[in-house]
């Protein structure tokens, strides 16, 4: 998903405040793996200390969760003319849930008007996986703030120019041959199954539920 190919506005944002941009993932059942982030930026002075992270979205009022879910590694330097700064995801990347809204948050405690972040003139995307979208507006706050205030005065009409790198996860197949029997010790159960041959993007765990009756409960 990206909008970095759209027409940039003549009035970019800067690190005179923190910036946040909402986006929503598509409907792939297995979710998505994010490996990197591009943000169109320009630095004409000294780059301040800053972080770029993914935050969760709380409720329908546009509340940004105060704690980051994942923090990117910053590039060694920012482009001195307009270009895409590349941020690296931690480890082998991280997973995002389908049909879920998240925020890209750029946070700095140092006011710096020389660090510019591009915004678009349009609300369109120019590529990406099916169902993904970038919000038509973005949010700002003062650099020293620790929470994101709600209100029209903190909303800006033009979205940040950015792009997420990654891929759709492939859901694994279903285990077969499930067998449950009495274990060797009193009160112990022995459970066996055959792992699916189609592992998809990768099996991380199994959810084993033990219950009475013929209806699977919603909770363990």
C-alpha cells in the first residue's frame, strides 16, 4: 500500500510537531506481514532524535493508542532532496490483522522545521494489496505531548505520503487425525494430530480446547 506516487502538496509537514497517519488493512484471512516503511521526506538541516512506529486504533473516535505496537529502525540519514526515506521493521517483520485500522506515528521531542514530511494533494493510493486504504486526513500534536488530543484543530486535510512494504500471509491447512486418549498419569490427557502439509506462511501455534458436550465454547 502506498501513495508516494501521488502529487505532493506545496505545504509539507515538519517536525515542529508529531505526525500520525491512519491506514486500514485488507481482508486477507491470514493477515499481513510488514517488513518496511517508506516515507517521503527531506532534511535540509540537522536531523533531530525521532521514532517511527505502528500504533493501534481505539474505538470509533479516532483515538490513537499511546503505546507503540512495533517500532521501525530509522535510516542512517534522511534525503537532502525530496525522496523516500526507508524504515526497517524489527526482526523478520511483524504481522497485522485483517480489516483493522492502525496508525503510523512519527514522534519527536525536538522542534525542527528543517525536517519535512510530504503530504498529498489527493486522497488516492497508487498501489498495494486489495482492500488496503490510507485515511484521507492525518493527525498532529505538539512535540512534547504524550497523548493524542481529539478535535478538528488537530486534524489536517492532506494525508502523509508513505508506503508499507510486505506481503499477505497465507493461512495454513487444517490439522488432521486428531486423537484424544487417557494419559499415563491420573487426570492426564494424551493428544495427537497430524500437522497440515500446507503450512502457509508459517504455523506459530495450535489452539487446543477441552470441553464437555458437543459445542465448542467461545473461550478455553
